[in-house]
C-alpha cells in the first residue's frame, strides 16, 4: 500500500468509526480496484450495483461517473472531485439536490497558488514539468484544464511527462530537465501510482524544485507540498457515508470544502538542489523539515 492509499484508507475508516460503523462488526465494505486502468471503472461499478451496496464511495471523477451510470438511485459520496457542480453531479454545493454529496477539494485556486509558490522559489521561472498518468488525463480533464489555466495566467509553460510505472520515472525527469523545466509539479492523477518517493528522488537528482499536492510528499523528499490534509478529507467522506447509512438524504447534505490547507517545506531538499527558500515562504509554512 502506497502513501496515498494508506492516508486515504486510514482516514475513511476513521470517519466511519466516528459514525459508529466498524468493518467486520456492523459494516461490510465491498472494495473494487481498477489497478490504474480507467476503462475498468464502469464494469467495476456495475459489479458493485449487482452486489446491492447501500452507498457508493467514489472519491474522484472517473469513479463517481461510473457509479452514476451504474445505478439510478444508490447514493454516492465523493472526496476529491474538483467541481461537482460543473460536472452536473449536483445543483449546488450548499444543497446538492441529487444523490451525490461528500467533500470537494475545489483546487482550481490551489493550482494557481502552487504555481505562484514556484515563482517565489525560483524568480524568473518559465517552464514547469507536470507529472501525470496519461491514462487518467481524459477522466480528470477538470484538473488538467485548471492547471493549464493557472499556468497561462502566470506566464508559465507546462511540459507534461507521462509516468505510469517506476521504470520510466528517471527517464521522464531527465527529459524534463533536458527540455528546460526548472521545477516539477505532481497532479492528483499522478498519486494513483504511488511513486511519490521516486518522484522526489528524481527531482533531487535532476535539480528540479518539486511542488506536490499531498502533504506527506515533502516528508518523502519533495521540496514543497501544499494542499488540504488528504487524510482529513477522506475522514470527512467516511462521516458522510456513515450519516447516509443512518438515513440521511444526500440531496440535503451540503458538500464540504476544505477550510485549512497545509504547507510543508523540506529544507534538506532545498539545500540538495541549491535553492534558498525565501523567509516569507518559511514563515507561512505549517511545517519546515530541517
């Protein structure tokens, strides 16, 4: 189990427990894994519908889309969809009005803030590499569009690198450096392959400032991580599932947005790639790894 799966699974189970549900006692969790193959989501969702689950937990866009199509009435709890209103899963965040509810990261603004932080770390930066699992590009088009728009607003050029397994991490980062990237940013789609440590090591090797979505990434050697506490996001999603199992109507359950975002800076990594982190960033950080 990679760090993403560990953080999210632990948070989700904790949220269910807070609502009085414990797997193996009064709850059965029926899990299905697509193994990073987005084309399998539809068939897996239909399998779950055939089992007769009481609620779907479909954290991201492709899973929620599959669940939406697989059943007409089973409630769906989400966790990391950028904007469920734009996708027409719900009518509004305050009053969904459908069978979908949960938590949204709403990271259109976050992508801009992450890239802005890179401009502070590297004055005059022009090119930023983006790590992505290409198989998820279409399924997570909102996130890609948001990142592209944020880069355009800051006058940055994005260079995409496809990484779907550990064997092509080094080559992809080497190409980013050769193509003139001065930094690299990981996307939510890139966390699916559990290679955050490998990303961090490659970024250091090729002297690229790394910006990450997940707060644990800086502890694995990434330069900076900035975003919501992903464990807490999934814990709240577990709370939503528990409330629905108790009879709550998802149509009336407002979708929660993260209220706190964590910034972690790894000064060891900064020293390794020759970056002097501005004091202004260090003062804003929630944690500094010395």
